[in-house]
């Protein structure tokens, strides 16, 4: 679906360092959206969701993570 994603303004990033992932971004340097796509049941989904859930429950860590990314 790479061409379809490009057609609606996303940049195709391939796996971008995570096995079996398809990664798409939108907005260039002012990124407004990003999509991580995996096959149903892929183990990477569990890792991503666990990380997300951890940041939701630990706001102090989420703030530190956001600062580190900047």
C-alpha cells in the first residue's frame, strides 16, 4: 500500500529499524502524523503498545522521553 499512502501525503519509511514494521510519516520536519503498521499478531505490536501504556501511566517519564526526543 506504499503508493496509496504516498497518494494521501505520507512518506514511506519502510521498516525504519524495526523488523516487520511498515512506517509512514506525514508533515516533513513539522510531522503531524505517523503510522506504524504490522501484520496481525506480530510480536512488535505488543512491545509498542506496552511502551505506549507505560508512558501513559508514568507522566514524568513521558515528559523526559519527549525532551530527549527534541
